[in-house]
C-alpha cells in the first residue's frame, strides 16, 4: 500500500504534530503519494505488548473445552488488531504444572504459531514463562527456543504461591488441579517433585542465562517481591523486572537501570487484582517503563488514555509506555515510532470518541471500522493491501 495521510494529528518525535504521514512498501516513507484525508484522527505508533495471556481464553474458553490452536490464534490475531496491538508477545508457560502450561504444550503452541504466522494480521510472538524448578527440561527448553526462534523468556517461581494455597484453601487447590487436568493428589505430587529440585535451581538458572546471552534472548523475572530478589535476577542477567510486587523491588530495578513492566489492567481498574502494589503509584514515582496487557488486551490503550486524561502523563509519555518503550526494551529498532524508514505499524484513533478505528501492520490494514474504514477503502489508493484472513 502506498498512501499519504493528511490533516491528522501524528505522534512523532515525542510530540503530537499536525502533519502528513506517508507509507510505502510497508514502511514510513516520504513523497507526494495518494492523499487520504484523516482530519479528526490521531495516528499513533502501533501498540507493542510484552506480556499477555488473554490468548489462553481462545484456546480453552472453559477448562474442559479446548479448541484447535490454529483456530484460536486466528481469534487472538483479530482481537489484537482490533485493539491496536501490532506486535504481541504471548506469555506461554513452561511449567511443572502440566496440561496447557507444560513444556509439551508450549512446543505444540509454538509449532502452531509458526504455521499460522504467514496468514497473520499482526506480529505474534512468544514469551516463555519458564518456571525455575524445571531443571530437568534444560535441553528441551534450549531446543525449543532455537527451533522456534523465541527471543523472550521470563523466570517464574510459583511454588510459594502453590504452598500458600495448599496451606489455606484446599478447595482452591482442587480447582487449580482441575484446571490443568489433574486430581489434587496428582497435582500435589507435581509440586513435591518441583520442590525436590531446589538445590539444583541456581546452577540451572546460571546455565540458562549463559545460553540466553549467547542466543541474544531478552530475559527477566516475574513478581519480584524484594530488593534482594531483583538483585539476584539482575546479577544472573535477567534484567527485565516484570510485575514487581513491592515498591522496594521496583526502586532497586530503577537503580540498576532494569526496565519495569506493569499491567495495564492495574491502571484501568485502579489497583492490582491480587493486592500487590498499584501500577499508578509506580508511574507517579517514574518507576514504570512499560505497560502490558496481562490478561486483557483492551486495557493497553485504555490505560494510556486514562493516564493522559487524568493528567498523570502527557499524551506522548503515556502512549510511549505501550509503544516506544516496549520496543526499546526488546531492542526492536524498526518498530515503536513513526520515524522515516520504520515499519508502518500504526493505530488510527478517532479524536472525539478515542476509539481505535483502524490498525495497520507493516503497511497492511489489519483492522478497520467506522468512518476511518470508509476513508481508507473509498480512497483511490494504488496497491491496496489488506492483511490476510
């Protein structure tokens, strides 16, 4: 698609500018191309999501009602595009829990995504959520990362949470076991097996970290609860601090120049659903570098807009939390902004309603609705390109 948007307000160079924006051969371009009047619209960098697990609801809308992964990915893709997300790392577990959180399912998921990718509207990627107490899977994990070119891993340790549930709420534990297709006794046996690996975990993480560095994989940790925990992972090389649960951990990350990721739903809902530190407190303290969808894709744009409308941040700074900053964290120089030569990944938002009416990924229309769709499809644009179904 070759075109030039005119009369829109463009987010470029960290400010809103009334100017034109040209697209050609999938990239931000220059020149007198066919004009499309987008008066009344913002044109913004495409949203980049570094952690989202809402895709799980497409795979299994109910615990005992799984669907074909390829079909599920099609639904995820459409949902991402409709919410302005042009690049998304889907957070898939690599866990001792088994079931849809097992290494086997992660490999199956990665294989399905590889097959689907040629038809994708958006840039769908994988973040592996690697449980620390899976020491016996080292070779399998490295092979998976290499085969499927996965570039992002987060260390998780859900054993303390499991132990807490066992101690205080056996009904909740039973529900958790059922969710992964096990009886309570079977699930408890998995936990005991994982606990028995405790003495092996540190060396396992050191070995993984060395391999990740060699493979140019970005990695970090999840739910850091203290300064010591953040320092431990940072010294391993796991720089990304995803969802710190305390102010202390977030401050330590900042002092070490480690990027802090928080959930966008936390902003929209006014706090953490699990009772941890509020994302808005970290934003106000300049301790949050990026927002992620976590479990709800629409929250990304909603959170950025709320931060702007409530005066917490300027529009550019708020939108950077879901575009420019995530791209920088992942070392992706070709996305995250609307500079010349960058991939034409962008969001077209109605200024009055603040609704996303169109999304373009690599210069192709991934989603279009409302008046924006009318203007795009009625314009005399040569080489019209719509993302594959």
